[in-house]
């Protein structure tokens, strides 16, 4: 029924066994163990990008968590409206909740497929002789014999602590204590790695949001403590190869989380630095007051209005020079003239008959004579 899962999983396991069997020997137990480990690594490498997307989605969910709380308070009783508003909010922020669940959903069928393939190496419904002569999915009968004869620290990979006595007798004198001596340390290490992985994930969450959401805080405790205990409690019921699968999967997850979290945090820090630099470039320097041009009632700069008024009053100003307030005229060539310029004949120029000053000159008022107290003799 699930052959579409069993055959691909057994094909990947077969490929890595051939690769390591070429180096260590096809009947070597560590070649089979490494094949199981690299089956996990192959799967997790394929799911690396979805995992990164999952982390980014979780961080975005934390950013608009206050908005989610507002929606819960507003539409707490109306689940249909709440779901519609949540979907709208997630689309606005570019978050896909299903994308975050993809790595976990894909690992479940792989785990089921690997468990089925490993259990099919030693089928209780068949006699020992017939079992060794029956193929197992993509594995030939010779591969089945190689797997059954392979040992890791003296224990077969398909053996588990609670295995029935009839199947245990097929291994040729292997006791449960020998299996436990290898399985228990693997189980404990797998449980510790599960705890560290969950703890590292929870440490990246916002403590204020967890305090405001009791359900999230409860789920974090379940992930950090209950899941590792479940791994340790389920260890006696699974073959050694499955325990190696758990151990290698949790080891990969722990290392991958560390690398991805550091990478995303570095990107966020760089974006913040760029934003701060842009704000500082647009704003005034520290201690400097912003300079604003003076404007008149119409909103025009005062300097421009004064310059236009001066140009209309004396259009020859730019050609003849600027007039100083003390009656001195500058012609723009570095020469200055007083109010009464000399004529070419050397005599002092006089005003026109109509009383106006010559072009380029400024008419000066006669200075009043000072009164003296000296009496005429």
C-alpha cells in the first residue's frame, strides 16, 4: 500500500550501503550504520531550503504577534471571521503556515518507510532459511543475508530490546543485555540531542509573547522536556538502526539550526545598520541646528523676493554696479566713484538742468552748513 514510500527509502539506503560497502566491505556493520546515517543526511539536505523558509516564517509570525492578539480579542467568538482575518494578515506579511510544517511532514513518511524496510530484513512470518532467501524491496537476497550477518559492537542493526524470543534466537546467541548495552546509550544521546534542539529553538522566541500566551508556553515545555522523554521511553521498542536514525537526525537538526539562526540574525543586524545609516545621512549632524530658509506670507523665500524687487527697481544694477548705502558706487570692475564724478575736462560734473543726476550717478542732497557762534566782525 505504501510502496511509493518504501521503495525510494530502500533505494537511498541501498545506494549508500554500496558506497560504504565498497570502502569497508559489504558485510561490515559500520557500512550499514553509515548508510542509515547518510540516508538521514540526504533527506535533510533536500529539505534545507524549506527549513530556512520555516525559520523565516516563525520570525515573521513573532513580529506581528501583537496584531494576532488584537484579532483574538476582537473576533474571539467568531471563528470564521477570525480565520479569515488571520489568513489576510498572513498573506500581507508573506507567511505560509504550511511551509513551516513541510520539513516535519516529509520526515514522518521517511521514518515509517525506514522502519518498514528494516523490519522486513527479519520477517517473523517466514522461517529463518526462507527469510534469508527472500529479497527486501530493492535489496536482493544476498543483501538481506549481509544485513542479518552484520554487527555493530556485536549487535545486529535490526535487533531491539523488546524483540520476541523467537526472532532473537535467529541472531545466534545474542542476549537482550547485549542489545541493551548498545541501545541504551544511543537512546540517551538521542534524547539529549532532542532536548538541546528544542531548547535552542525556544530560546529564539520572544519571552514577552510566550508570557502573554499560556498555550505557547505550555507547548514549549512539551517540546523541551516531554519529547526527549518520549524518545528515551520508545528506545527499547525500536531497532538499533532506528535509534541511529533518531540520533543522526537530531544531530543534523541541532547543527543546522545553529547555522541558520546565526545567518538570519546577521542579515537582520545588517539591515538595521543600513537603516540607521540612511536615517543619519538624511538628518542633521549632532549639535547642528537645521537651517530653514525664511519665507514670506506667500511661502516664497525672502531672499529671492528682495532680489527680484531690487532688480525691478533698478534694471541697470547688474551692468553699472551695486550701490552702497553710503553713496559710493561700484561699477563691477573694482573701481568706485563718489556721488559727484569728475568730467573729462577735469571740472566737477554738475547736475542736469532738470535737477536729475546723470546716468550711473546718484543724486546727493546738499549737506547743511554747520551753525557757528562766531560773530561777524
